[in-house]
C-alpha cells in the first residue's frame, strides 16, 4: 500500500509509516514463529516504544487516504 497506482489508487502509507508498521509486523512474525524461545526484554521495550508512533502514523495515513479518495470521487462523478 506504499505505491500509487496511476489514477486508480493513491498510496496509503508513506515510507515512514510503512517502516514503523513493518517493524511491528516483523516482531510479530518472529514472536509467532519462535514462541518457544524466551523474549529479549530489550527488544520488547524497543518495539513497545514504536507502537504509539506507528498507531498515530497509521491513523494519519488513513485520514489522508480517505481525503484523497473523496477528491477522486468528486472528480469522477
């Protein structure tokens, strides 16, 4: 969702939002697949620090995306 597809769809996430969310996804993937190993408390703390900025970034991206879709809808019809 970081790519703009011509006149069909604007990008949903910018690079900053993507990187924050991707880091959370990556941690979830490792946690889910390696749950038998103990978690590194430092790594968990680092991920926790990024959770709020990632959530804020996602909400901002969502609002911007909806605004772009409204503009496109107005242009179409």
